[in-house]
């Protein structure tokens, strides 16, 4: 049982690890932990999501909470509903980009504040394991609510473009269909895999895996589209393709959106510490205040609230907006990209080109058997002549290169990223650091 309770959500294989019975226990434990009286619940298109909803809603109502059933929706829509409906919390039933046999739950408090491993998931786990919820005399009720029209109106309120850009959209047979539906008529859409199918018959719904983007890259080139957008399973992440059919690095996409946001005046913008130096340089040049963040949506959202940031971008393709309860909205990311295209009069590859000024290793993963603390200590010693800090793992900055080494929050891996002014320097430093990590 303990294996399904993760750093950021609850996730496992159906029905061996997660099923309706477990969902009911999680529902009871959620109310016991949060004290919530009104809970928004949405779900993705996986064949077993409906079963999990039935179990979860039984548990929530048995503990006295009213359930607002959104039905099928994207994760950003569930966050929007949480805030719009002034609920005490929300649960999204999804396993995001995982294969079809997986499912799970993303848990939030009011205003879409995430419940993570350090802020409640492990407490909920203990309640589930001990079945230590108090009896409730008056059960809650289930009602339905359709959030789609309000979410569409929200997205359209940010539109500044007045032409129909040609866009290839890879829905991956998943919830991008719902995330994009409210603005689809504003674009000339060329769809890929636009039927819901929780078995993912065409490719894994994970734009971080570049091979899943082969079809959309080819289609953008073939059709002469202005850009492409590829959603993950629950549409809280998106990968973007430029007009030449090239993948836009997700950190550089943060800088693109910052350009549209900062055209409205100065603002604070967060970027995760794995991002290219080009990102804070771009933000600063436009009068914004760039602030580094550690990796992980719960940490980033908390830091956004602490700093008053209006936007944050993560290397994994999560884009966070203050206007959507300080949470993801990939529909809003698409709108702001179109705004920037219309305003600049340039093609996307022309906007990205000035940002491609450094050379990155990308994130390199290593399975290790040694103690993580020992490895990070050796990295600190190697980098002792640089500016070393420990916001998330060990980072070191030099005039002409930088690196970050950290332990994964979700897998038994050490992750390394190196960026340098030249490809030769990047390769040399990457290999030297990998030799330390993997020895």
C-alpha cells in the first residue's frame, strides 16, 4: 500500500494497487485530514476512472463532505473549479502521463493549494493504513457541475490576437481535448489523436519523451503550421513545436510566455533552477524580476504565493499562472504564445533563436547504489571554486558554465544538468560530473 503514496500525488496500477475500495478509504482519509465540507472531483478518460470516482465519492460523502462532480475534465480545469466554486478542496482522478494501467489522485486544499508528501499525503497514508477516521452521523451529497463554459470564458479573456493561427494539436487521446475545447474555434486546428482513449493506442501521453513528438513535428512541417502543441494525459503539461517542426525547449518556452506577460508591465516570474541562463536574462531585460525555484509543483506554487509571482515555468513543461489559482493552465499558455506571435509579427523560430545561446546537456539520469548524501558532498567538493548553493540538491555557477545535481523526488535516480557557453565545455564538465556520480 505505501508504494502508491508519492511525493506529489497518489498513484498506482489498477486494480492491484488502486481500486474502488482503496479510493473509498482515501476519500475518508482526505476528509479526516482536511476537514473539507465541499470537495470538487474531476476525472480523466481512463477506463477505470469512473470506478475510482464511485469509490472516492462514497468515502468523501461517508465522512460528511459534499461532492461536486465535474465529470471528465483536465487537471487545470479542476484547479479552476476549486477556486471558482470556493470549494474546500479538490481531487483529480488521473495518473497523468503514466500508461493506461495506472491511475491515481491529485489532492488539493482550498484555492488549489496542493497537498504533497510533506504537507499531508503521508498523513493521509497513515489514516488509510489505520482506518482511523471518525464516524460521521450525517453523510454528504453528490451534485454535478459543468465547468467547461466558465473555463473557456476565462481563457478567452486573455486573447489579444485577431487572426487564426494554424496549429497542430496532439491530444494524445487524452484530456487535452477538454483543456483546448474552449478556444479551439479561435485557431485553424489540425488535430492528432483527437478521440478519448485511456489505453493510449498511438503513443504515451508524455511530451517529455521526445519520440512521442515525432508525429506532431512532422505534421507541423508538412502543413506549414504556425506551431504545434502536444498535451500530456491530464493536460497539465504541454510540449510546443516551432513553425520549422523543431521542439521548443521547455525552459525557453518560459521565456517566450514571459515576453507576453511583461508587455503589460513589470512582474515577478519564477523559473526552475534547471533552466537555461537565457531565461532569467530575458526576464530581466524586459523589466521583470526573475527568481529561481526548486523542482516540483508543490514547491513552485508555494514560492509563487510567497513572492507574488504571476507566472512560473518548469523544465518538465508545467506552466503556472497566478490567475488560475496559482496553478497550471496549458490553454492559457497557448493563448499567450498566440498573443506574442500576433504582437511581434515574427515566426516562432525567430523568437526562439536569440534564446538558443547556450549549450545544455539536458537532464541526465543515473541509477546509483551509493548514498545520495555522499555523492552530493563529492559534487560540492568538485565545485568548491564556484558559487555553490543548495536550493535543490547542489548547484554551482561559474562565469562560463553551471550545473545542478539532485536526487529525484519520484524515482531512485540522481539527476544532472550542465549548461555552458560552448559545446566542448559542456561536454567536458558533464563527463567529469558523471564520473563522480557513477563511480
